C-alpha cells in the first residue's frame, strides 16, 4: 500500500517554558524549574503513548519509524544581568528610565530593560521619535501609531512610555501608511531583533552598526550584503538569511548577549538578554547562542540504526529529505537550500558522515567588536552553530578570534 505519515506536535515544553513563573525576576531556576520539568514530562508521556500504540499493534512496529525533534533549544530570559556574576548589569539608556502604567504602578523593575529596549536606545542615539507598531491612537482626528516617550515616566492617553511588544517605528510621523515613512522599523524577535531601514546608505548602516556594537547587551550583528563590508558585522548571506524572498529583507539583524550560569553544563543553564514582553526568569529562544541552536533529535524504527550516535551535524531541514528518502518520495526542490539525507543514521548507511568545522569573522567595529560565526559543513551543506561577539555568546567563550 501507499506509505502513511503522521505528525504529532506538542505545545509542551515550549509554551510552559516561555510562560512559567518559577523564578520571576530571578535567573535561577529559570526554565529548569519544576513547572518546566513537568512540561517535559508531559511531552514524554505523550510520546510514550504513541510508542506503546505502535508496539502493541500487531505488525505495526515492523514498518513504522518514529522521528522525534525539537525546533530549537531554550534559554532563561535576562532583562538586567549581562553575565553570570550577579554583579554586572546593563547600563543601556533604556534601562535608566522609569516605566509605570496608567495607575502609577511601576511595571518594569528599576534598572531592567523594557520591551523595545533596542528601539528606544536607537531612537535616543538618532534623536528621532519612536512609535509603537502594535498600538494606535487618534490625534487631531487622525489615527496613527502611538508615540513613545520613556522620559515621561507614566503613560498619557496620547503617549506610551514603552511599546507593548517591542516592535517600533523610529523616525517619521507615525502615519499609518504603506510603505511606512519611518526611518527604521524594529521587529522584536526574542533573542534577536530585525531592523528594516528606509532609504538606507552604507554610511547610515555603518553608523548604526557602530552604535549597536557598543551596547552591552548585544553580541553579533549581520547586515544585508548590498551595503558592502561593514566593520563589526557579518552579512546575512553568511548566516543564510539572504535569499529570493519577495518579502522585505532586514538591513540589520542584531543578536543579543548570552551566558551560562553553570560552566560545567553551559547548554542547559543558558541565559539570554531578550526583547519580548516576558520577564526575567521566564523563557525564550531566537538568539545565536548554541543553547538555542542545538536541538534534541532522535529516531527509532526499522529504517534507522540502533543505538547510533551521529557526530555529524543534522538539522531540522534534513528531516524532510531523509524521511522522503525512506518513503521513496520524490520531493521537488524550491531553490537550492534543500539540505541532505542523513544517510549515516540509516540502517545500511555509511558508518559516519565526514564533516568540517570553520569560523567566519568580521573586521572590528569602532568599539572593537568582531562578529564571529562558528559553523559545520557536510559536503556543500552548512550548519550554523553559534555567532556573536567573543565571550558574549554561549559557544563562543573559547577560541582565538
């Protein structure tokens, strides 16, 4: 008969690790607290039910493979600390302001970063107004994006002190136009932010990179290659973010700083500065920390080797070609980023897959920062392990960069 494929997607542990409150405003236990562990147990119980069904149904286990993966790792959020010492805190302009709600209640702890901290810092550097991309207000009969002024301390009907979610427009009038008249649009992405720039020039991008690289919560910058080499930044091409999409391409992608609380277990104790509405001690991903890019992956069934540990890099982009190969399906490629079949993990496959490791690095910015990328390569397929500034990204604490 025809091959059958089924997908089971579990919201746990991701949803619980994001939103748990085991250590609000504290880094420990962070995402490793009892609520997160219960979420992992829940996902494990679900997998156990699936495996029990396969094993207990006559003949089903003989031709059924089970492939388990996660889409990313996870880190505890920091909005204050920039290393594991408990004594080093951000000195960002955004962290020096006081953020209260409409009733006067302080909603961001003193010295902590609010949602949208990168946009607030860039707007202050450029001396431009900033608007909340997720909130509108009607002023003089015209609806527009709501202005943000962190210096007023408490919001008014016409102004906020911070954005709702971190997404902002910098410069322009705040008009609800397409395209926007903003100079810079900042899209908050948790462990990283994306910057879209209207009518950019290499000089303007260079100035932004110099400023951003001087911020103590930043670790790694990537720019659209059309601007040419920018000191302090690698290009979007270096990290496979430049393609043939019809959607807008960010001019700059900013990676945020990460560190580990336990040097003996860095990937399970990682902390990342994050631009999100969640609080310190909750969970997030989206950075170039190795704790975020290293995911869990396992397979069992007649088409896979038993008790095999694959030392070669394998990513989620390899799952579709690998399973299609097992099912003898011919997948049509859309572009050239089709990755590979993980043949070394298959029964009867080669003993291993030869792979290489490498490093790319930028020239130094005005503040002396170099963006560094660690990658692996199997044949022509690249795997991106971690990137950032040396000593500011989990996975980049060693090496002569």
